[in-house]
C-alpha cells in the first residue's frame, strides 16, 4: 500500500511519540519502584537494628537458654513483636538458637509465616527480597546474627496501587492523548509539506509556454531549498533549450517557405504545358500535391512556433460565428460532391463572437476536413448551440474511429497512430495541435470522443461572450 509523504511523517511522529512515551513511562515506573524499594529497605534496616538491640538487651535470656525464664520470656517476646508490627502491615520471624535448641518466633499481621514463605526461604543469603505472600507483595530483609536468623517483611503495595491508579487514568486518557498527538502530527506534517504542495501546484501550471516561471518562492537554505533551486535551474536550462528549438523551427520554416513557394509556382506553371505526356503529367501532379502539403506543413510550423514563443497576436474582431459555421458546411459540401457522404447542419444558433476570424475559420475547416477525410461513406453533422455556459460547436461523423489507446495523444504534434484516422490520409499530424491552440487562445476547451468501431465527435466550448 502506498502512502503519501505527509502520511509517513504523521506515522513517524506518532511512532516517535509513542516510543518516547513508553520509554519515559518505563523509566518513571522503574525509578518509582526502585525509590519505593530503597525507602522500604531503609525502614527495614532500622527495624532490623531495633529488633537486634531488643534481643541483645531485654530478651538475651532467650538466647542464653535459661529454662526457668524461657516460657515467660517467650510469651512476652511474641506479645512485644505483635505490638510492634501487628498494625503496621509488617511481620517478623526470628529463629533463635540456644542451649535448649532452636526456637522460631513470629509476630505482626501474618501468622504462620513459615508456611507462607517458599521452601528454603530461611536458607537464603542475607539481603533484600521481593515476594508474593497471600496475593500481596512484600519486601523482606534477611539477616544472619550470632544468635540465629532474623526475617522482617513489610507490605510493598504502594507501587502497585499507584500503578493501578495510573492504569485507570491511562485507559481513560490515552485515546484522547493519541488523538491530540495525531492532530499535532497532522499540523506539523502539513506545515512541513506546505512548500512541497506549493511547488507541486506551481509545477502543475508550468507548460512549454511558461517555462520561465519558478517552482516556488521558498528561499530557505535547507535541503528542500537546495532541491527547489536545483529544479529551478533545470527548468531554466529546459526553457533555454526549448527556446532554441522554437527559434530553429521558426527560422527553418521561414527559410523553407520561399524555396517551396518557388517550387510550387514552377510546378503549377509546368503543369499547364500541353506538351507533357499523360504519364509525366500524373507524376507532375503527384509532386505538386506533395509540394502543396509540404507548404502547408511549413505554414503550420510557422504558426505553432509563433504561438509557442508568444509572438502571435490575435486579430480580435466581432463577427457572426454562425456565419462561419455555415460557410464551413458549404465548403465541405463542395468537397464531398462525388462521395457517398451526407453533410447535415443540425442546428445553428445566432452567436456574436469576439475573436480572430481567420483562425476560427481555419479551426473549423481543419476539423471538418479531418471528418471528411476519414469518412468514406456515412454522415457528417454540424451544430452550433448558444448555451448558458457558452457557445458549443459539435462536429460528428460516422467514419473511422480512434482507438482508445490513441485518444490521449491525438493533440500531440506529428503523432500518427497506426490503423487510425490520425495515421492515414496523408496529413501532417499538426492539424489537431493547431486546432487545440486556436481553441485555447480563445479561452475555450476542445474534447474528442470516439469509438474504435466507428464514429467520432469533436466538441468545442467557447466561454460566454460579453454582450
């Protein structure tokens, strides 16, 4: 699946945010956990010292194993342990080794701690341990003393309670947070891609007629600025090359026009000679036809070169467009006299048009001649309609159609498709290019619809005329 650069930026920003958020969350959680453990470890060490001092002083007889005081001191010792730890969410377990044997004393909120602790827990080395006892987390300190072992533990639920609270807040606020991040990422991506979009829009407007335009006014010296500057230099080089080609085309057409005109005149004079045989006359007529076609190509090249360079100025006058359409239909009627082709003018509304009359005549004659050239028999219809959206001219025929693959290229200069109406009949391949330019120069739009099975419709729409 292809994503736009802006989408990639949004996903990247959201991904980086989630990574940083997860990293900070884990770091904060770890720091909180270690901090709480360290605080608890300090408290356990304080309690461990207190208990050691209490055994060494008040209950030293238990260690000495004096039988007459053993029972009384044991009860007092357990009672003392309960008083100290019963309501503190703590417990203590002391293993005393004396002359009378080994005795284990427990106190605090957990009874029978020895059964709750994992097997072998009493044999663990000295240090701090975290353990789950009866579904609660405890921090436990083990110390070996000269009189035995001391185990003291405290409930370590603070971290997990904070974690549960944070989990509740996170579940409620995380979707909103993600939405805010996506919104911010979208804003940043739009802002970052704004020069790209601006350059793309300007690039879309650049054609062979306006290569002197820059892509963007982005003047920062960052990577994108360097790219735009490189592209602008490339377009400037293209502009220079295109201008050289235009000058060459115009100069070549200008230089060819005079000798071709002379050759054409000589051939026309020669064709009037009565002494020329029939075979030579046919060859002479063929040469003259080719010369006339070549002369037309040179004229077309001159017109396109002048239009490309912007040196062709429209000679705008106000005239009756319907009269031009009727004249075109009459010309085609004369050209199709001996062919099984029906010429019909379906509709011809009265339209007052402001434009270059010779160019409009050339436009309609080009299109009408094209329709006649590729319609061996059938129907060619013309229509001029005055619509609210403008003046519409439509020329339809039932002749050879245009393959769908060739339709996007029919306005290209010298494009000649095989086995299509643009590829037969001896045309120069410039007629439709000139027609498109004439329509565009008058602010209009031209569209060609065709079926490869037969039939083509050319529709021209000129904008509404100011009354």
